[in-house]
C-alpha cells in the first residue's frame, strides 16, 4: 500500500467521485484558483473546470444553502468550509434545512450532499477558529457525522459520504492534512457507521476519533512499555456510531477511557460513557474516564493551548487510573 | 491567474457617492503636534508590523498574523476625524487600530508572543486586540461578525444620548456576509450612527474584488438600503480624515449611518503563509509608490511643521521603541496554566 498525505486523500476522493458522477461539484472559499486554503482541492479546477470547482465569496450561509437547495433538486454538492468553525455562520442552513427538510416533507425530499472542512485546535488560531463541532452536529437527527483520522478513511469516508443520500458532515483536521499514512490501491469505500480497531488489547478499551487517534497511538508507545495493552478503537463515524464494536470491546476488557477533542460537557465522550454504562454495566470494573478538551474557550498562547486538548500525559494518567 | 488592473490613487479624494455628500465644511485644522503624532503612529505601526514579520519568520509568533502595511492611512485618517471617546471595532487585521487607540507596543508584541503581559493576557493573539478604555472593541476573527457588533455599539451610544459615532471596519471580502446586510438595513431603518469603513485592499485572501462581489464598487451596496455610500482614495491621510469627518458629523447630528469605502492596498500576503500567486510583483510595486507614510511625511515636511532632522530623530526614536518593546515582550513570562479558566464568566 502506498502512503499519501491526508489532504491528497481528500482530493483523490473528490476527484474520483466527480469523475464517476457528473452531479457532484465542489464549492467553497478559495477552493478553485487558490487550490484550497489548505490545498485539499489542488489541481481540481484544472481537471474539472470552473462550473464544477467553484470559488465562493465569504458567504457561508449562502453557499451552504445553495448546496442544500441543489441537493434537493438532485445534484450532489460538496460544500467546503475553510474550517468548520465558520460553519456556524451557516448553522441555520445545516441544522434547520439540511437536517430537517426530509422529515418535514414527509420523505418527499432527499438531500444527498457533503459538508466538509477541517476542525480542531492546536494551531494558535484562537477561540473562534478552533472548534471541534462533531458532538454539536451529531445531536441533530437527519445529519450524519464522520471524522476521519487517517488518509485511508479521509478518502474512503468522503467517497461514501458523497454517495450517501443524506447530508453528511465530513469533519477533517488541520493537524492531519500533512500526515501521511497508507491508502489501499484502487477503488474502495469506508462504510459510514463502522468503527475501526487500531490495536487489539485486553487491559482496557480506549475509544477515540479524529486527531486524538494519533495522540492515543503516541501514548500507546508508553503504555506498551508499562505493560499495558489497550484495545484502541477509532470511531471514524460519530453519527451513526458503531455501538456493537464499542460494547463488545468493553465487555472483553472491562475498562474504558474515552479520548476526544470535543468539550467535556455533552461531548462525544459523554455520550459513549453514558451508553456504555447502560449496555455494559455488569462488565465494568472501573468508572469510565474521559480525556477531552477542557471547559474553556481555546486560548491563543501556546503555553496554554497544549493543555486544552487531549495530550499524551493526560491520556496516560487516565489509563493508569482505570487499570489501577 | 490574471486579474483586472487595479486602480491607482489619483489624488482625487472622494471618487463617487450614492447621494450628494452633505457639506459640513472642512474638518477642524489639526495642531502641529496632532499632525506629527498621527505621522508617528503610522510610522510606529509600520515598524511594528515589520518587526512582527521578522518575528513570525523566526518562529516567535504562531497562528495567523495579518499585517497592515500599506493601509495605515485608513486607521489613522478615520481615527483622526473623531476622538478616543468614539467607539471603533474591526476585524482581525487589527494591529494598527490597537496601536492607534492606546495599546502600547510592548503589550502588543507580548500578545503576539502569547505572553501574560499581552494586551489580552495571551488569550486572544494577533486577531484579538482589545482596549476598551480607549473604545477599541476588538479585533474579531469571524469575517463580518463585527458588523453587527458595531451596530450595537452605535445603538448603545444613541440610546444613552451620547452623540457619538462608531466606526466599524471591515475588509472588502466581508461585504458578502449576510450579517453585514442585515446590519445595513437595521442601521438605516433605526437611524443608528455607525459608519461602515470598508478597507478595500482589492483582495479577499486570494480572491480579487471582481471575483467576489457582483458590484465591484462596494459603496453601492448602500443603495439597496437607501443609505449614503461613499468611495474615496485612502493613501492620503488628509483625504481620509476629511471624508471621515463629514460622515462622522452627519452621523452625530442626524444619527445617519453610511458606508465609507476606502481604496487601499495591502503590501504583504493575506496572513503569513500566502504565496501570493494571485497578483504580480509589479502590481505590488506600483502601489508601493503611493505609500501612505511617505505621502504624509512629504506633506508635513513641505508644510514646515517639522524639519527633516527632527523627523529623522523622531523616526529613530520610534525604531528604538519598537526594538525595546519587542525585547520587553520576549522577556515576559508565559501565562500560568490557571489562566485557562479565568475570564470565562463575569
Ligand atoms: C466566516 C469566516 N469565513 C472565512 C474566514 C477566513 N478568512 C479570514 S480573512 C478572509 C478574507 C477576508 O478578506 P477581506 O474581508 O477583504 O479582509 P482583508 O483580509 O483583506 O483585510 C477569509 C476568507 C473567516 N475568518 N470567517
Ligand atoms: Mg481585502
């Protein structure tokens, strides 16, 4: 298998699906002539032309709504937010229109489209630009939410999302765009709603997703040295969430640490902890612990920011506590 | 990628307006000290930005850093038309607005370096300078978001019967946000004394104005709201000050909002990692020939309010001040971890 950068996997997914289906188009700020603010659409303007790779003015509500309307009419749009932090300008379009119109129309309408863009903190871009919003969007029935951590899934999940008949949010991560990992040769799809076990283990289960997968794998080097073998699950898909895989693992290891970049209050980890405590109550040998972003807006200073998202030290501390 | 040739300043001042400009006469004459002080602030801003550029290159600054080089006469000329009691608010390209509203270069650098002594304790960074004491209300990172806040600041001054005017700054790219249009209608409907200063530096990141806005004359956006819209050149401090004065007087006396589109140019990239393939080096060079600081420098020398020698030593002093401020900032401590949890609720 070849190793490619996450951003190239995103581009390849879009290019393959646009070649396959003429109804697919991409719109967003700086996606065409600039090749994407984060270069995820590099070369696509040359390949597909300006009718299908479209530069938008800074009008998130406008172009998000445009995509929803076009999807209602049968096209399969991809809306790129320069970051998901800016999706909040289009919040109403996403949560009231994309999420609800199918239901409200009694099933007459479908909205086969993708909202994608990066997310997350760690780049010193401050409180308004560092949101990890997957938990927020996952609260709206009608939306699907996936968060790829590796190049293979960045491609496979995006391709599935483009082919899905529902609005799917593909929440990428700026820190991961340059990271290389293996991608299968040829045509493949990563199914939405299926978690991936990154490492088999017996001592505890670590449920994570997105950028935190990389942080957990880094912490895992330490854990292995300490003789702790964790089963590491990359959720990949937040909505729908692969509960059977999570429950089966916890029933095997009896211990759970959840690690993710959303906020601690009503975050993804809160949801996992709640469901596990019900479904696996008799199997748990320790309280479920969560390592999340902290209960504060994202500070600018590098001296503070590193403490605000899950890091290796906090993960190891939590693991030690549940296996003690 | 070729873009349309950009209009260069002609010295014409006001270029166009949606309605005849009201006549409030000439802005009050400035004292010798005031004029030199505005020159000093523009020069300080330029030197601050040049140092910031270097600091970014050497890794002292993380995240975004949007420099103001080339646009100095916009902040200076508009600010000089009002007083420090009149609220101002801007977007993320905010170093000038901060420095010209009382933020000292030391805390300004310290903020860029994420230090506890920064203007906002290292919590906001480059995009979030605030100095409420001098009515500088930020520093805002979400494009267009501040346009409604400026409306609110102006609303509050009117509500309190203060007879003030709020200058709300925004980039040309920000005219395409819905919030701005809602704000325009509210401002005109409710007669709120806010002036929307569009700093038209010809580009929204890599997108030239003619590729992002249906009407390329952005002041015309006012027409849809029956509002006064004015377009003026903005490399000359005095031109900016005069037109700003007229609109500020009108806002104060008649509670009338306006759009003031100021034609300017940014010399540097959008933020720091911008290869600038969307424009030619020649275009940048052409504009550099109309440098706002050079223009004011020549004027005050010609006016004889300061001689070359004194001006040189004033500049020398500023350069030293910038170096000292940078050194002071670098020697400042990082914030304590406990600061993560302060300032969240009042
Ligand atoms: C809602 C939102 N969308 C996108 C961005 C990313 N962004 C930051 S600045 C910018 C360009 C703005 O250009 P302009 O308004 O002309 O201001 P300038 O940078 O030229 O001062 C973009 C797209 C953002 N910060 N907020
Ligand atoms: Mg601009």
